[in-house]
């Protein structure tokens, strides 16, 4: 998606050959026009997949996932990283955080995800696919079906891309990075 790639080139900061900082437009301050256009791209791609629910993880995935859910006219359910006392019957799993390099618990209220749901996973980044696999486990626990994954920024050399493709589901990355470094910048995977 050209608009996303141009914004990444102008405003993204390559912190290392593994980490891209996008806090001025994607996961801290949010470029609303870009979010809506990404939501339209995802929704257009997955519009015939029978999606009943969009899922993501708080907080980085919420903005693009919400825009996608708005266009598809389905609810967004985001997994929480801490279990609130108000959650009666949580589905839970443990996920390893790429950016924090530690495990955390993911939970969703079981009443909000049921066996008839067809789920689209949306997230800001795909690195090693741990977030994706965590959401897959929650969807499995609910007896629901994961129908597709939409990622804003894929780092194609990390393990996540393979993990998603191995599941055999429909997959769309809006911007795919082949490699990057603070010295040379970003090389796009075409
Ligand atoms: P994964 O679970 O695929 O290993 O990593 C994806 C998650 O880690 C995303 O939800 C995102 O929050 C975070 N993440 C992965 N790579 C990057 C990165 O290069 N920059 C930022 N800001 N977050 C990342």
C-alpha cells in the first residue's frame, strides 16, 4: 500500500535491523486518514470471507483493527494483556512479546467469542508471529474459526510470515520489509 510505505519512509525510525519505530503515526500518535485507508484495504481484501469478528491485541493493533471492523460492519474484539476483575469467564493464553522480550498473559471474555465466529486477525506488525499464534489459540479455545490475517507492517525475514502461511489462511500485509538497518534504511519486499 503506497500511502503506508511513504509514511513509513518519511516518519518511521529504524532503531536497529530488527525494530522499526512508528509512534508518530501508528501505535502512539495515530494518523487517522492512514488508519481509515488501511481499514478499507483490509476490508476490501477480506470482504468475501464471511468475517463475523475482527480481533487484535491491545494496544497497537486497535486503530487499524477498528477501522477494518467499521468498514466490514462487524465488532472488534481486542485481547487484553491483563485480566480485569470484571472478566467472568476468561479464555487465556501466554504470549512472548517481541518488543519487551518477556511473556505476558492474553485474555478475552469467553462470552464475546463463540463457536459460530469467523475471525480476522489484524495487527500493526508481524515479527515472529507470537501475537498471531496467541490469538489463534484463543480462537481455538472458543471453537471459532480463524479465516485470515491482515498485517500493516510485515518484517518478512522474521518467522511470523512463515507461521501465518503454514496455517494456510488468507493473508495480506500492506507493507512488507525485506530488510532494514539504521545505516541503509528500509528495503521493501516487492
Ligand atoms: P510478533 O508477535 O509477531 O513476534 O510481534 C508482533 C508484535 O510485536 C506486534 O503486535 C507489535 O506490537 C510488536 N512489534 C514487532 N515488531 C515491531 C517493531 O519493529 N516495532 C514496533 N514498534 N513493534 C513491533
